[in-house]
C-alpha cells in the first residue's frame, strides 16, 4: 500500500499560502513593536500612542490587504496549473521540508486546509504476514526517518524475525492525542482488511512516535478495538515521556520576551509553534492534558498520569552523548533526558513501569543516531525475539490444552 504522492503544484500553492500567512503575521509583530516604541515612555502615559496608531494603522492595513490580494491571485493561477501538470512523485528533499513544516505549524496547515498538511497514512510492502511491526516516526519527520545511514530497522526485523513492517506517516504538528486516536482508527481498519489472520502486533516509536503509540493504545482500549487485543510489544526509542528539553527552553524564552513591552511582540513569533511541539513540554498524550488550557502558559505539569498499556511488554531506549558510564549524572541525547526517555519521574505516580530488564541506554548516541545504531537494533531485535518466542509458546500451550474433537463431551441424548 504505497503512500499517496502529492501534486508538486499543490505543494507550491500550500507554500504560497503559508508565505502569505507568515507575511501577515510578521506585519502584526512589526506594527505592535512600532506602537510600543512610538507611543512614548510608559511613565508619561505614552502620550504619542494615539497619534502613532492613527498614522501607522492605514499603512499596515494596506500591506495586509495587498499581501492577501497577491496571495489569492497566485493561488488561483497555481490551481489552474495543477490541473494541467497532474500528479507526480515528490522528491525526498521536498518531502523532508513538508515534514518539517508540518511539525512546526502542522495544526495551522490542517485547520486552514493547506495542501501541505499531511494526512495520516500507513504503508506496507506486497507481502502480508501474520506478525505486524508498526513503526511510528518522530516530530518533523516522516516514514523515511527509519532509513538512516543505510539502516532500516523495519526491513532488518522483517528478515530476521519475520515481521511485516507497517510504516506510518502523520502530521506531527497536531496534538499527540489527536494523532493517537487517528492511529488507533487506522490500525483497526488495517486489521479489518488484512488478508491473513494477525497473530501478533508490535509497535516501535521513535521520539514523539512513542508518545503517539501510547496515546493510540489508550484510545484503542477505550474503544474496544480489535488490534489492541493482539498488541504484544511496545518499544519507545528516545521518547520524551516527561517532556523534551527543547520545548521547555522555548517556553522559557516566550516568558522572557513577554516580560518587556518592547520585546513582547516578538513572543508572538514563538507562539506560531504547533500543538504537537507544545505537547512535548511535559509529554502530553491525553485530550485532558491540553483541552481548555492555554498551551503557551507557564505552569505546573497539567497531565493526568497514564500508565503503560496493560498486558503488553513495554520497553524503553534512551540515548546519551556520554561515551561510557560514569559516576555523575549522564546527559541525554541532546533533545531528551535519560529520565524522560526511561519514564522515570520524581513523583512515583508519574513514573512509567518499564522493568529494569526492559530499559536500555545507548552511549555516545544522539537523538537521531538512535535510528542507525547497531547496538540499539540488537537490543530491539533481542527484545522482540524474546517476546515472539513467549507468545508462540503461550499459543501452543493454549492449543494443547484445548480438547480434541474426539475427547469432546458427547451430545445430550435425545428422548
């Protein structure tokens, strides 16, 4: 099932719309700064504020109007061109840019109907086996992230353990819980139409993908979906279960910029980042973690603790830039701390119950290098091989304990 390709001209239309929106947004910022500076000193009551607004507002209004008019004209022209050009395969470079844009402003792209918005899709090869391996990429990426430096965990596990790899593509700018619900629905539909009986399902998520997978498990269980009953393993690689350092730093920058009225307009630029990015501040995986809240507001962790899915073997892999174990506290992989990746938290209720034998730290390994590490792959393979053996043994034992037709109870005698 190939991933749908995107019309190149539609991508241009999407980029043009995004450029128009960005121009209008920057115009708002510049106008706000102009008013803040031109209004005069705060201690004198900003005596020039009225005059500044009176003379500058028409200018900025004209800029917005012309920008919108040009944008609409470009969009109409490209729409006509798209019909002539037709569909064509998109280059890997364009796909990578689209994935990054979706990670940063994907919620805006989806809400505005922009053609650049990614819709969740799944892809698998021609072979369809009874053991499925679902691979979920991280923020600002797509399914190509699993092919890094000549490594492909999905293809390798297909060769060694007989899995059928299922690659997921999704808009990483949407809320994690929205993507989790969508993934649960896609998996339910996938199993319903799968040509052979599914004996086992495993999910491997990198970075945000691990959080999306956890959210999908919760949504699938709540909805009673069939795929949840055959889920055997969940592996999270470098997933920020308790938040990512970059988004926590970004939130602090927002607060510092907003503390001064002259720099406050610049804080708006930080607030263009997507819902998916702000979910990474604490690792929010449920609707209740963000619904009805200001996602840019500084405050305590608002999450309701979500345990790991029951009856599933759950594993966690963390990366560290340290070359080897050492006495002091280890650094993370550059984006995610060791504690966050392993689900550890100072509050016991928030700690995720990854067993000691189901945790692994990869040394001298950055966040993206977790996708191309021989050591990480060997650990992943050994975990899944162990679980597969256990599952097969349990299934065989269950079959052996079932009565044979000859030993079945005789039918009730008819009078």
